[in-house]
C-alpha cells in the first residue's frame, strides 16, 4: 500500500481508479506506417509507441528506433548483437563489428522492446562468447541489472553472474591499491584527447597516454559492483553479495573524498602517470570536464548541496554550456577545441570541447536522477532538463534530415568528424531518456510501478501539454502512461494516469509522482529463428555469388547480417543496371532444410528500384528449379517474406527481372528452416 499512501500524503488527487475507461489508444499501425513505411512490421509488435505535444521530440524518438533496428547484426546461430558503427572500423572486435564501450546504451534502449531477443542475444554474446573483451571501460553489469528492473526476469539477470564476477576482477589490473581507485588511459575510456591526456603530453598530443583516476571508470565500477551485489543476493550467494556491497561502498567513499574538487566544485580526474615530465602523480587536473557528472548517473552522490552546486557549471556559458550543447571540457581550457588529428583532410574524434551525444546522454541521465531522487538540485530544474533534452534532440537534425553523427561543434551544432562511419552513430541513448525522464517511468526491483514525469509546470516555456506512451513492457505486463494537462487533448479528464494491460489503475490531477502495485507475471519465452545464410568471414560458407558486380565485398554485403535502409550508407549487393535478368545465389556448403526466406531490398526513387518480377529457386537434381513464384514486386525498404514447402538443398537463389535502366540493391538475404 506504499504507493497509494504516499500519494495521499503528498496531496495528490486520486480519482476514479479502475473505474473510468482508458484513454483512446494510439493507432499504432498507422503511426508505424507513417514513421517507418514498408519496414513498419518490424516495429509494430516490438516498440513502445510515444506521442507528445512536441513533434520534433516525437520524430527523434522514432528515428532512434530506426538506429536501433539498423544496428542489430544477425550472427546466425549466435543470435543478434548491437553495433556502434554501420561501417567497419579498425578497433572493433573482428569479425563481429562489436565494441563493448556502447553496451550500456544498447541495453538501456533495448530493454524497452517487447521482443526481448535482441538484448538477450547481445548480453549472451558479451558474456558467453567473449564479446566483453575489456577493450574499453563499460558499465555493462549495471545495464544487465537495469534490464531486470524492466522485464523482471530473475533467471536472465543472474545467468552470467560468474562471468560478470570474473570480468570485474580482471579490472584489478587498473586498480591502484594505495589510492583505492581505478585508473584508465582516456583512450580506453572511449574519450581520447581529454585534459589528462593532453596535459600529460605537454599540450602536444593526447591521443594516447594520460592515465588518470577518472570519475567515469570509478562510477562504472561502483555501479557494476552494486549490480553484482544485488544479483548475487538474488542468486543466494551471500558472500559475493557482501563482498560487492563492500567494494561499492569503498569506491563511493573514495570518489567523494578524492575526486571531488572543492576548488573547482566538480568531480575531476587526478593524474596517475608516475614518470612524466609534464604532470605529477595524484595531482588534480586543472579544468572541469563533462565527465564530472557521471557519478550522478549511477546514484553515487549523496543528496547534499555541496555536490549539487557542480550543476551550475553545466548551464554556465563561460564553462560547459555551449550555444548548441554541452561542451566536454570548459571553454577556459588552454587547449579547448584545438584539433590535433586528421584523417586526410577530415577532423578526427576529440574530447577537448566538442559536443558528444555519448556524454550528453550520460549527463541527462544524471540530471534525471538528481531531479527525481534528491532535494538538493543546485541551479538545475525540470525546465533545465527539458531545455537540454530538446537541445540534444536538435542535434539529430541535419537540416530537415535526421542523421545523428559522432560529435558536434559546441557553438554551431554542426557535425565535426563527418566521415562515412559517423552517420547514424549508435554510441548514445535517447529513448531511454524519454521513457525514464520525460515520461518518468522509474523501473524498480519490487512489484511497484513508479512514474514521475520530469516536466515543468504549464506556465513554463519548456512545458508539454500532453503526451502518451503505450505498449511499454514492465514485469510481464503492458503499461501505458498518459499526461493531459487540462484534459482537452484526450478528452477524458485532466492529469496523469497509468494503465496496466489496458486498464486504468492510477490517476492524479497534477504532475508528480504516481505509484501503483504491479505484481510480476511470467514472460513469454524468446523465439529464436536461426538465419542460415549469414556469413561474417568473406570466402567461407555460406557463400554468395551474383550475376553482376560480383566483387567479393559487394556480394558479401547481402549476407553479412546487417539490414538498414539509410541512403547515406549503401548496404548490400548492388546489381548492374543491365541486363534485365539478374540473380543472387547462396551456397550453404551442404544440404540443409530450408522453407523460408527474408528479402530486404533498398530503393531510392533514383538509380535503385525493387525487381519488377522475382522468383525463388533451389538447386535440385543438378538444375535450378522454381520453388516460389510470387505475383508482383517485393516491397521496397522493408522485408519481403517468402515461404515454400521445406526442402533440403545446398544452394538457393533469387532470380529477378529489373526495371529498365534501374539497378537492384539487395540489402540482406536470409534463409530459415521454417
């Protein structure tokens, strides 16, 4: 009864709980069709649907699900992983294209899908298949716990506990036992050219070097230790739980004691480099950085005005507040925005001032925690949160086109790096911010659903008059949250309401915290059809071949497990525009039972169009024989499903007729047993 009781004590007006009909449901099919076109079926049964009085936020919300969908790489029997870049980069884990530094964002976004396969496969890959190779720092154990807070599946949460424990202990190689803190080279913190690394080079470089005791790695390890303690307790391992509770408590004390600067009123790095002519071991860095807000992201900081005053720097134009977004280091730093590295004539990644969606996401999570959980907020308010969230949303726009890139100039908001790899970059979050911040769903381990939208009052310029989110998974249920300031939008009364499985269960007339009991129920098992056509290594089976443009890379791209339809980044096998009759074949290497295919074709209304006619063929008794001959054309920029009575064969191909003067781009060709 804690939820109802607390709301009554707070003076919330609870009316008609369970009596009134729910607000009109959003037409999710129509929304999916409008936002995603022919690819709508992928989203319609998976994502939570959201709408608000701010159409730009809405557009970015659905675009971010497109980013998530495009970065799901199908590994076949190993399931799906989430990638950071669409293009291959030298520092990824080969041949998967995985990187562990963005795993927290990937899991944070993916935990809100009703289809749990993608995040579950990804976690399995990271812990079962060696994906978490500690190439970078991460807070992945904490993210696994965060997923549990949404789905409530205890067994999934503790499945990889021994491996998580092992990986945590491996980080002892970056632990200074004298100081009781973790240290890291900024490059391996995914933040090259920070104050510590630039200053350790005497201002001459900063790509490598500059080992430091950082608020980032120590916050990550604090969060991971706390998560491991909670998971160990759930698994019945009292000794492990106690050990990690002690580790988390010790790290918290050391961060507060050693990494807080009274001079800068900010959490800062301390240099760890011992034999360096430019910096001294244990000296504090000389400028504030955005990374100093990470302790709030993980609940490390006490509710104390002493620490809350740090948030003044975030909104100070002379410090961390750029005109277009959050600077990664304050403007007064000696090497602010100096460009040290170029790739040809193109600037490269640096953290000495540019806006990074990566760290912007972290800071907004930290601010949301501050506003939700603390009485000492410093100078930031809910209006500040919404202003900065809108500012972040604006970075997703390149003119009228949505395309999130790696980093941006803090004064102009224009992309800095702008390389091919930078398009639709997935090293940040957004939808998790919408659901946990703007909407205010605060996932919990107990059987309570807590909602606290971080919206200012309606007389504020950053207010929202209405929003609704529905089809949100929570502890085995589907929930919806609706805000309608005066009742005029949904026309069923003003205020904030919660629905569980289509039934309204809680309501209040004003903005504020709303809680209701939601007992967890069993979750449907994950369905995992296996794509038998995928191949990550060129030249191995399964192997593609084609009637034209048959160079290895072009042909391989149709069976590399990647499916997206963004025009900025070509993806898949592209045929020649002539002749009209073309084909793409897959040799599986051995006979297998195949009864279904998924075909993803890209079309741009210019040089690429879907086939005019197409048919599926199998190699049977020494010849190609038709096994499926659909009428009409496949869909463009979506997935066409083809089925036939399953048969055993080693080779399958799609044969098709092209439109005159148009080429075909087959983004991905998948084969399944049924």
